[in-house]
């Protein structure tokens, strides 16, 4: 099939992340085998599969936390290995299954995205996000060790959304949340996707993946076992 230069440029522009025959090995153990996958702009891709199948490793590749043993990853048509990691991570947010807060006070986590950009905090943006996640602003002065797991997860999400990412990577972010907190987080993620953010989300919640994603992939034993369109 002939593709003109202009058509190829458009294709690259609408393609956020593409992996080409990616393999990840640690010593003699191979975690991912020849994964080739294209994530398009504004997609919501759910990733499912058994524990230990390589799902989180795939997300770490997409966040540039680890590099593939072989194969290539491209971001909007550019080899990820050639992109400045700090610039890339300003566009790609990543929330882990186990929320991680640094320093001792919530405030330092919320101000961190402004600090690394050398910018003054936007208080109205912070207030908006705290309200969105049903958290009072007083939590800014809370110690990290005073927070519940659900509160920590919401603070991590707020930190990731201070500057709205082009891509948001989510690793089981609702797995340890109660029904109320899960509903709050799902609503925010859904609204973010509707506004145009590309979402790649790992979940063990079958109903959640069917309800929220427009495409779902299954990884089993490090292999891309299935892809399905969900509408």
C-alpha cells in the first residue's frame, strides 16, 4: 500500500506510542516477548492479564522508566531513546498501583510539578483538582503518614494532573480503593479521557475495563494474547 509523505506525517501525529517487537529480559528471564502495539491519540486502552504476565513492565516501558532489551518504542513518530526523559515525562503521567509520596508533607508533592518547571503554583488549579477528587484543601498540610491508602492514591493522581498529561498511564490505581473512592477516581479518569487525554490502564476489574476502555489488550506470559475493540 502506497502512503504519501503527508499521510505518513498525519499518521505519526495521531499515534502516541508504538512498540515494535519489544522484548524485555532480566538475566536469563524474559518478561515480554516481541510486543508490537500501537496506541493512538485519545484512545483508552485497558490492559488485562494474570499476575506476573508483564503488564506493569509494559507500562514502565511506556513511561521510559526502563528500556527494552531489544525492539524500539516511538512517541509521535520519534524513537523514545532519542527524546529527553524529563521533557517526555512532562507529557506522560504515571500512577503506580501502590501510591508513592515523597518528602513528609502533602504540599511538597503537589508543588513538585511546579518546582521542576520553575513556575509559581497555580492555586486555582490546585483547588480545582482537590475539589474534583473530593478532598479539602486542608490536606495540603497533612503528613503523608496520616493519610489512608485511598487518600494517598488521590494525592498521587492530583500530582500527576497538575499539568494535564497528553498520556496517562495507570497501574491498578483503584485496586485498593473502596467503592466510593473508586467511583470518584473513575469519574475523573473518564472526564480526562473525554477531554482528549490518551489513557493506558492496567486493571483486574473486568467490568471496569469493559465500561471505561474503547480497546482492550490481554498480556499472558509476556505475550500479546488478544486485542479487542470495545466500541
